[in-house]
């Protein structure tokens, strides 16, 4: 078998690590001006040398993982970290195909003039392309106590599974989700112009609801992806640039190679069905009927899609906030609402899909919050009438804390009595702390129906508030964000 010459691998490493050459210290900050809200927390974790663990940076494609890694390198260099003490290697580089991580580290050590006990920063991007990567990384973590290893990848299903199984005590997972609406406004330089800080009632406001709603539509169409926000070319053809990454790379390559999926078109058809109907209640029977995929296969595929951060399933509770023993019916949301536009077509303010996309967008803001496992939807019968509430918050062994109806309309502000499911749910769960809310398109209002107080706020403001508060809560802690629901 022919082997790639070492000199060619080293030449590639030098190209990807220009800071090794003192004459080539081009600032990365100049190319990557915007930072994710999670950057500070990730940096704190990466540079905590008191904890000897490797970091697994996970997330969907196109959410800015590689950019954040380069920003980390730039800040390390700015703070005086030795340039030859930093290695960046993208494992999907053809020259590195099948090359053990140890060999890359050996080549890195050969060019370094640091003392053997000096600190080093070693980053393996797209590590999922190396078979048994977790075994390689575990050995390196043990062998090099003064080296901070960071591995990143988009095939998060394999990353999470293998880091949990083989890296116990040695790996720390860090999840980078799609952009929140708050981050989108920041990246678009619109946050200061459109958002009012919380008033005494601790609620965000807006200086121009029409302009905010226009930005919200843009967020639904392409706003989950930093590249689309900052690049007019990508934004102008999001279906080509973003849809291709979702379909060609995740569904047609990553997941089949990781799980040995033979019928790729079947997986594609299932995901397309889910994406088109995001936010709707489904059952395995209905999904099997509409997609043409057998129920056992659907169950397996949905686990893969959820582990890969493409979808999330939401469980159902009854009118008392109690879970059902068997999850026969459930809702499925896209983890990023702009995936739908990337797969089909952009939406406008009056698109029929706005109802479910609003719900998807609001729910997706909670992916950044540790409260995610407490979110459900409620559905029950009163006589022969089906009653439903879009979103309820229920902690274990506690009555429901709040319930929310998600609407892209102002008509419920003037006719709150039409929110029958929300009103009934509130009446069935009386509590001094319970809150009922309903989103609107443009209106802020407080109403009361049959003793139930309802707070109405524009859904764009609500999405901003949830995303902003969630990232504030988590970004500075360096804590791992759990995405999957138990």
C-alpha cells in the first residue's frame, strides 16, 4: 500500500498553522469579527488548566465551530501563548486520511522548540472522520497532561455517543447550537436599534415592531447560520449553500457512514416530511403512512436525527401536566427553523407556514437553556372537544409553572376568550406562581378571561428574550449544555 510522505503532511500542517512562522501572524480577528455568545464560556473551559480533560466541541454544520476555534487560537496568540505550541489540524484533509492522531502530534512535536513540559494547545477539527477517534484521543489525553486537546465535529451523533462511552472522566462535551434570534440581531448590527432593555416588569421591548418583525422573517429564512448572516452571497442563495450541506453532507454522507444506513433515500424522505411539517403533532402510524417508511425504521431514524441535532421531539402531557406512560403522539421540531427554508423555499410574513415556523422558532430558543427538559405540549379532551396548549413548563414532582400559546396574529389580543385551551389549562392548574401567555404579531397587552390573567407579547420579542436570557445564563459558565431530552 502506498503511503503519503511525511514531508507532504508536514507541509500541509505548516500551511494550516501559519502562526508557526513569525513572519506570518495575520490576525484572525480581522476575518472573524463576530463572536458567538458562547465564545466566552468555551474559552473559559479551554483555558482552565486546573482540569485535565479534553474538550469535545459539538454542533450542527454551519453554526461556527471552526470559526470559534480560530478565534480561540487568535486570542491565545494575543495573550502570549507560544505560536509553536499551538496545532490546528482538520481531520477531513485528504492528506490526513486514516492518519493516527498520535502521528500528527509527533510531527507537531518535531517542529516545536518548546520545553517538553511546556503547555500546548492541540485542536482536531472534524474529528469524526477518523475511525476510533475517541480511543486515540483518550490515550493522548493521558499521555500529555500539559496539553489541552480540543476535538470538534458536526456529526454530533457519533461524537456524543463515543465521548460518553470511551471518554468518561477524560472528555467534556460542549454544544454549540444554531444562532439564537438575539445573536442574529447582534450579528446583523440591529440589536441596539431595535431592542429596548427590560423595564421594571422585567420584559424586553422594541423600538420598532415592524422592523423587528422584518428581521424575524429573515431569521426564519437563514438566521440560524452565521455564514448566511454575514455573507450576502450565501444569504442570496441559502437553498444552494445551506440546503446542500444539510442534505448532501449530513443525511447522505454523515449519518449513513456512522450507522450503516443502506436506504439513504428513505432517510432523506423521512427528514423532508418532518421538516415540512415542523411543529405539528404526529404519531408513528401517521408518519409511516405519509413518508412510506416502516415504524421500527422511523423510530431508529428519528433517534439518529435527534442525536445529530437536526430535530427534537417534544413529549405530550395531559391537562394536569402529567406525562403519558407511552409516547404515542408527540411533536417534532426542526432544531433550526431556517432549515425549512433551506430545504424548500423562503417564507414571507403571510406564508401559511408561519404558524408552525413561529412555534419552531420560539422552541428552538430553548435549545440554549438547561430548562429544555421541562418543556412539553398539552393535549386532552373535554367531552368531545380536543383541547391543546402549545408549550407548558413542568418540573418533576411540581405542578405546571406556566403555559404559552404561540400565535402569529393579533386577533387573540382583542379576543382572548378564543384561547380556550390555555384558559382551561390555567383553570385546571391553579397556583400562585402559574403564568399564562400568548404571543402576538405586534401587540403588547394584558388581558383577563374567567379569572385567568394572560400576558400578550410579540413573538419576535419573546424569541429574543428567551435566547438572550438563555445564553446569558450559560455562556459565561463554561458548563456543558445538554441538548438531548431524557
